[in-house]
């Protein structure tokens, strides 16, 4: 009989990724509603994160270890999660909708023969047992409410949407080890090395504030203006597809349907017209600030605050004011 909630925990450089803690906190809330336990699954991670994971809601921490899990591989990670799921028999399986979760969790769902709701912005329990998810569709222009009938029900959660909550240092979690059955002949590709993009000071999908530049920046030499404002806020720098396609900035900064989906507390769009593909990647931001010289720019229609004017005058002035407030 299915029971409990299993949460995949993504770790990088020995640290648990914030979106995974958000998924764990969301699992804790669901578990409290249905009287279930929460199991955090670490795959191939080193060290002991049990105390930190317990503080955010885990009752058990399962660490899966194998020589083939020392580097990320879609086949190895999906096979491991599927094997753990068959052993644990969870009712729900959750993970963050980051690059890793988007890659291997659908494959794990296929191995288990169940459905997966991607990029969810709301989770509920329907009829006491079924996972009900709300997710954006049609490039964010509409929302679909999806009820997953098969068990385990699987879903990935959009980063920066679910509240993290305060950690409870008084909680503890049982630790358990799991050794999956994996064969080298089944691993067709694996990640050998990960390099941070030059100038990327903060992971875009985890930033609370993002300042992005678009075609209105007029060239790569002007992007330091955007970067300085992002630094003043303590946030990350993003870009539209037009700026990336022009070669002005690296693809790792691209926000949009073909880039990264972000949900910061504040999104500042500088010289971005607001094409539907870009809006699909940032429209769920809590507050949107648009700076554009064109009063008819589509992004101004969805912005909480709009500034019509020359960004080359407005952005530096805004940067100075932010610095003054912080000092």
C-alpha cells in the first residue's frame, strides 16, 4: 500500500539547492494534511545533510550510493529513483523543476509507468488521497488544474514559488542507505565537469531579484549597466533571447520559453519589449518592473511598475539610489 512522500534532493558542491528545500517544505505541508511521513532522497551525494533536511521537514533521509552515481547521469539517476520508489512505495514523489529534475524525473516516471506534472505552482490533496497540481500552460497564458490518479503521483515544483518557511532545528531524521542495481552498459552519457559561466555570481533560477536586459541595451558593452543594478540589489543578471541570439551575453542568462523559467520576488526588465516567449519564463514573478522607452511595449501591460524613459539614464540612477538605501 502506497504511503508517505518521497522528495528528490538536488545537491551541488556539497550544498542542498534551495528549490529542493522548497519542495521538501511543500511535501511537509502535504504530509501533515494526510498524516504521512516525508522521505528525502539524496542520490550520489557525499557528506551528511540529514540535520539540514530534517529541519525543513524530512522524517527520513535515504542516501543512494554507487560508483556510477558519483557524476550525474540521466539513466543512472532515473533508475535509482525508480528503484527507491519501488522499495519505499510512496504515495507522492516530488522534486524541483530545475535542470536536473526536468531531465531525469520524467524518465523515472516512465520507468514507474505513472504520470508527471511539471513546473507546478500549487499543490493540494483532493479527496484525501489524490495529488492535485496547478501548472501554467500556453506559455503562461492559462493555468491547468491536474489531478494525478495513479500512484505514486509525481510532480516537479517551480523554484521560488513555494515558501521555504523557517527551519525547525528541533527536528531529527532517521538516516538510511540504499544501493541501487546499476550496470555501466546502461549508462550512455554522464556529466564529467560543471563550469560556472563567466560573471555568473548567482544561480538565475534561485535568485530573489533578477535584472534583465534586452534588445534595448543596444550592444554587449552596455550590459555592465544591468549587472551593476543586479549587484546593488544582491540579485542575478538575466537577458532576453534577442540579446542572447545577438551574441551580447551568454545563453546561461537567458530567461524565457527557450531559456530559464524564473519566479523571483522582483523582476526588472530593461529594454525588453515583452514577447510572449519571454513572458513565459518570468510572468510568475511576484513583482515586475519594466523600464522601456516605448509606452506601447507589451511588457508594460503586465508590469506592476512601469517606467517610460531612457534606460541608460534611469538604470544608473536607480543603481545609485539602491546603493544609498543599502548604505
